[in-house]
């Protein structure tokens, strides 16, 4: 199979998966017992207001028509209107997205780097005390509720030491990083650390980094266990292969052999794991964002849950699902590109 | 002679129920199982006997006035009180009940649904298998907590509803492991021999294949226990779990978050540690069991 046919077949597989995902969300939110409008008003008896809301949101239509509207709306990038303020959900999700993306990127970097380094160290002292300690550390990080770790960091570095801010994304008294502005050219990613560099404002960069540090460290630490385990077992096997022995025999430095030769080969499954972990990452991000009042998709979701804003919740959940599908598609393609054996 | 024999039987029976010695001889993996089981058993026993051992009623407010301020640990309240004056020690002792119930119900439901589904799908093969697998993969790929939030939101609060939402999220984990195991076992010579000897399909599946899948089910269920506990804690933390009048560690964390700014560390710390210990107990057991029972599973990184 050539790379191109692999990519095409992988994309073709993603389409039904996204479709099933959309249907699942629809079934959960609309078909399961529990009328969204009734739940939204909780115990209110105002039938007229309820009916008005139903008509305004199209919830008075038969279920199959709602389903068709929902699917076709998604194709146009329409996630419906919020029950709370009647503004388009897609717009709100879009504005909350960069915050989540920035948190996700930095957490993944921390989890990946920490996990791979610890995994390599563990594999080199396989079944010795150092290895056991790292393994147990990996298991423990997996058992920590992410919000609890976040709160401990808040207590320690925020409330106790006053080193770092415990919530929000940026200093309220400052205007957020503007990105690149040259004449008519506006370039802003919505990622504050990058935008502040584009703006050329070092102070804003440091500020946004300070706000980012605790949330991403929290999420990164909780996720790193999987990478430790995978790197450890892969490296253990790779370090025993002939080409590593050959490299050692040629008198190459130990670190060159470990990182330049063995790790390179053991890294591919770790890359796939990063794709698989993306779903976990987003789930953890919801809790991390809530803990740190980080204004991303997760905080938006939880805030809307408190309002029982069903349309907004459905839209956000759908976006989370599509994000995961796209990331796993990209990772699979990347993997096939890097390792031709996959395409066989 | 006879007495000796009886003793031997007694000992071997005890070894079957409590294989502590055998496990201790199996190196790190055995110790992981033992330590994990000990932690879990301790917490389960503490929870079961909590009505008898709590020093105060864990839900009674104003054990110590004035309300509004959590009071720090003292000789009277070794772990302090929360903002409405509930004794934290009692809450730590009694707060695992809901989480354990949710985890047990959801793991049992997952096994009851995921295992037969995996057996059926992989054994039937063809389009049915493709279709079921596609659905399971789609759910598996979805961020678990977010799906659980959506389901819990629609179903409402309560132990059963929490368990249900967690069940839906984790069925695919069981399905995938069972399916891949059945597919590889199906090709083994002894199964082929049974087929060739004319055994019925059902007999082959239930009597020949299922027993070989059982160890993987045990491993997945143990690991899944930890997942279920953490998901339940997460649901409660964002206010979708139990009503506030029930003592629960997850609820204490969400309540304690509001009190962090005042430096009241004791409201969250002990309840949080209990959640870690409970999840850790199951994780350790799962890690050890997966190495002891099923070396193949370990390699796949599942």
C-alpha cells in the first residue's frame, strides 16, 4: 500500500467514526429520557415560556428532523444556539478553544519529555531499585485525581509561597497579547505564549508563562505515567538489539547510543501513545481548567452544565469528540509516514 | 499420619484463599498485588465499619461553632472541620462508600455487557463484528470523562446513574481486550482440534475459549476499578455526583476548593489522599496481576 492509499483509507475510516460519535452524542443528549427544556427550567411551571424556548431552538420538531438539522448544521459549522443567551454556540466554543489548545500542548510536552526521560532511565537500570522507584512513581501519578494535584500546587506555590498565580490565564490589569500587527497584517494564534512573542513583548510572555505553568504541570504530571511505562518496555527491548550492541562495540558514547540510536527506534510507539492519550488529555483538561479557572473549553462546558444549557453542552461535547478523531487521524498518518511497515 | 494429611489439606486450602506466600515468592509483581490488595481491603473494611468507628456524624454540621470558618486540626478534631463545622476525620472515614458502590456496580455491569459482546462479536465475525467494533472504537476514542459528564447530566445525580454513565464509557475497554484475545486464541491448535472433533460452536466458545480469556478479564476489571473511582471522583468534583448531604471524598475536594484561598489545607488533603490510596490499591493490583497472569497483555501496553 502506498502512503497515499493508506491516508485515503484512514480518512474513509474516520468518517463513519465521526458519524457514530455524532449520533452517540445526539442519542445521549436528546433521545435518552429527560427533556432538555424541562431540565433547563428545573422546576418552573411556566409552560408558555418553555414552549417558546422549544420553538426557538427547534426542539418542538420530530426527533428525526432534529437529527437531520443537527448533522447538516455541523457541516456548516453550526452548533446551534445557546439555551442561556441565544448566541451561537460555535462562536463561543471557537473563542474558548485556543486556551484549551495551549494548555494541551504544554501538558503534552511536559508529559512526553518527563515520561520519556524517566522511561529511558528506568530501562537502563531494569529491575534495579531506580527502576522500581520510577515504576511506582508512574503508577502513583496515574492514581492521583488531576484536580487534587492541581489544588495541592495551588496551596503550595500559590497560597503558601506566592510564587505563581493560582487561577485564570492572564493578568486582568493587562491587555492580552495581541500577536503580530504590521500595517494591515494581523497574525494572532490565540496562544498567549506565542502571541506575546509575536508582539515582541517579553514581559507578557513571562506573565502568560507563569499563568500556564501550574495547570500544565498538573496535567502533564498526571499523564506522564503512561509514557514512562511505554518508553521503559520499548527501550528495554531495543537496548538488546544487535545494532545497539554494534554501536556500543564501535566505542560510541553511552548517551549517544541510548538517545541517538536506541531511543530513536523506541520512540515510534510513544508517538502513537501521544495520539491515544489525547482523549485522556482532554478529559483531564476539563478538570484542570475547572480547578485553575482556566478559560478554555472545559471551563465553558462546566459553566454551561450549571445553567443546564443543553445545546451548548452538546456542541462542546461534539467538538471534543471531533478534535480527538482528527488528532488520531493525524498521528496515524504520521506514524505510517515514519514507519513504512504500518502500511503493509 | 492422618492428622498430618489433614493439616496439609488445611494449609493448601488456606493457600488457595489467601495466596500470600505464593505471591510473595513471585518477585515485584507479586508484591504489587499484595500491597494493592492490602490497601484496598483496609479501605473497604474501614468503609464498611465506618458507622461504628466515626467519632462524630460525618454529615452533622456545627459540631463545633462558629460556622463559616473551617477550623484547623486540633486535639478534639484531629483532621479539623470543614466550613460548616463537619468533622473531617469522620468524613475521611466514611467518605468512600459512594465511590466504592459506583465502582463495583459499574465494573460488574461492564463485565456483564462487555465480555459477552466481545465473545459474540469476535466469534461471529464478518459484518456484525466490523459494525460492533466500529461503534466500540468510536466510544473508546471519545474522551471518557466528557462522555460520562454528558450521560450523567441527562440521567441526573445518584449512585446508579453515576455507575451507568461510567459503564457506558468503559465497556469498549473490555470489548477490545476480549475481542483481540478471542481472535488469537481461535487460531490455536487445540481450538482447531475441538472444531475438527465436531464440538458445537457454543461449546467451543464457552468451554474452550472463555476460560483462557478469564485472566485478561480479571486484569482489565482491576485496572478499570481505578479508572471508575477516578471518574466518579471527577464527576462529584464538578458537582454531578452525589448530593451534598452525603459524606464523599470527591465532594470534600470540590467543597475544599472554595476554601483554598484562606489556606485551609486540611479540608482537601486527607480526602484527596484517600482517593489516591483507593485508586492506587487497584492500580497496583492490576499492574501486578497483568504481569503474573498475562505476560502478553503487558507487551501490548493495554
